[in-house]
C-alpha cells in the first residue's frame, strides 16, 4: 500500500498577506506670534469740560474735585464725565434714601404728638392752636418759614408743639391776646416775662 502523499488541493489558494495600516501623523502645529498693539494713551485735556446732569445734587466744588482727581489719574474728558455720572447717581440715591427716612420720621412726629399725654388726645387741637399763637406773636418771618417748610415739617415736631403750647398756657389768655393784634406794652411785658435776662433797660 502506497503512503499518502502530502498535497494541497488545487482549490485552496494562498492566503493574502496582511498589510498593517500606516500610522496617522498629525500635521505640525504652527504658532504665529501675536502682535499686541498698545492702546493709545488717553488725551488729558488742559481743562475738563464736565457737565452736571439735570437737577444734579453735585455742587460745583464737587465737580472741581472730580476734575482734579481725573487729571491726577490721567483720565480723558470722556472718562472724567463718566465719573461725574457715577458720582451723581450715587449721591442722588443716597439723598433719596435719606429723604424717605426723614419722611417716615416726620410722619411719626404727628403720631407721637396725637398720642402724647399732655398735648395729645382731646388736647391736641387746643395745644396746636396755642402753639401757633405763640409762634405768631414772637417768631420772625424766617423762623415761621422754617416751621412751615413742607420738607422739614418741624411744625409737626411734638417737642416744639409741647414747648410752645406750655408757653401759651402760662402767659397767654383771651384777655391779653386778640388774634392778629397786640399792644406794644403788652408785647414788651410778655417778652420780659419770658426772657427776663434779655430785657433791655429803658
């Protein structure tokens, strides 16, 4: 019996060779140097032309201080004007807050006066009327203007109402006071009684 010969069938083809893929190489990074152009220096004017906003609370003296600061910092006129606008806004907001706080305080004065044991309650109208009499008799026009100022509202201060009403109750009476009129002698006598140390020698 013949031994089997080693052979490959004709149908079996040779296996194709395996070719490894070529490695991927990133392109080189090219760094372009950045050219930085310096900003032009601000133009500092010989004299700042600064404008206050309408109804600005900034005083002329404050504007001069802003201009001096701007010059020291080398600000242009435009930059200095921005500083004026900023200061104006801050000061306006501060004054608005103060005004609101003062309004609340003045409102509380009326409440205090009306609830005061001495001048409030059923005595409130009489106390206010008596205080007004004293003011009309002895206060000058400037003091009256201050008391009746709608912003200050000092006429609502319970301590002033109490003081003036006490003076009126102690020194005024219907026999001595007639609305809008008072003799010179009676005025002098009343002043001497209220302020004896300031009475003038005749």
